[in-house]
């Protein structure tokens, strides 16, 4: 795909305002014959899970006040009990960077299921595609053996220092190869003295690099805490920042996209993929025998 075409397709993916019907109408790729025979192909074809109406209302209301957004420098705030000013929304910060936040309640999901998922899905393209069929295309891992049960690495630590190479976009038309570089919570610069319940039980942290442009796209932090009946999956994305040696660094070369569009796209994509994951993860986890 030519760069100019990609920029246009990345600029404003979702209509404004957007509805659940709009998202469900988005195109999906064709599965191969071998993929169709996989027992979990059924999850690729199922209807996308509903995004709570209140969350779509928040996004359709437009950007939030950047003064209410959590800065990447204040990322430790996600480990505090309670909620922050913006749990779902997006904006452009005063320095021109982008911000997106989502909170997804996952009934019946445990932290152990999420640890399993982040190792299981990276080993095959279809596994990644079932997560968000309207945006995810393929995936590979820098070191696939590290994600296997035979690796000897504790499940919750197998992604620390790993790199995933998904082919994805905010929709299929904007799909491109990216690199997701995962960190341990400590290497992400989190205050490990705060890493305790009830504030947080898991942290998934990474940089996202655009392969075509070799440009850092965002850095993100998914903070997971257990609640009655499941977990809360609280995500923050800082667009135009990357993490280096445990500290956030502003990307020097500006991203060639309109930042408000990117932040909105990121927010809606996160709501789509994590609500959809929650709808099938407990069942899939048991069907796969809890094994990688």
C-alpha cells in the first residue's frame, strides 16, 4: 500500500457520530480453508460484542478537556483505588500528543485468563483475528517458543521483554505491520510499591512502532483489577510518546496524521476489541484446556 493511501485510510476510520451498527458493518478478511477448520474459527464469525451505549455517548460527545486526562508522566495514578477523571474518552494534549482511555468491564474473566490470552493469541494469525475481526489480520512473535508452556517462564511473565508483530489497523483497509514491544511493569517505570490490590493485579505495558515508517506510534498501559464477578480492564494510550529506559519520551518526528482523529480511532478500537474479547475469553480458555 502506498504511504499516501495509508494516511488517508488512517485519518478518520469511524463515522462521527458512530453507532454499534456502523462498527458491526466493518469488513472482515477472508479465512483460509485451514483456518475455517480450526475449532475457534466460530469466534471470528460471531457478531461483535456490544459496546456499552454510555461509552459510545462519551466518544460521540467529542474530545474531553485535556486538563482532565491522565498524562503519561502520571501513569502510576492508574494503580490507585477508585477511578480517574477520564476512564473512557480521548483528546489532544497541550503538547500536541494524543490521549485515549477506555474502561471495559469483563464479566467472568480472571487475570490468569488474560495472562493466557496474551501468550496464546500471538502464535497464530487466526487467534489474533478472532479478537477483533474487523481490524486484526495476522500476527507473529519475535520468539514464539517463549510463549509456550514448555518455556519454563511463569505465564504472567512470558511477555516481559517480548515483541509481537501484528498486522492490524483501526479497520481492515488501514492494516499494516506494527511492532509491539512489551515491558515488565518495573521496566515501564511503574512504582512497584503501588502494585497491590485493590488498585491493580496486572499491568500490560508496551510501545507500538509503525513498521512502514519506523516511527513510534504510542505507548500504552493496561491496568487490570479484580472486581465482583470479573475484572476491570482500564487502558491508557499516549500517542506521540514512546517509553525508553523507564521514562516517557516525546516522539521527535511528528506523526503524519491528524492527532484528534488518531486518538478517537484508538479509543473506539480499544472499546471494540476488549468488549469483544470479554464476550468469549472464558469459554475459549476452557475449550483450549487452559494450555498454550
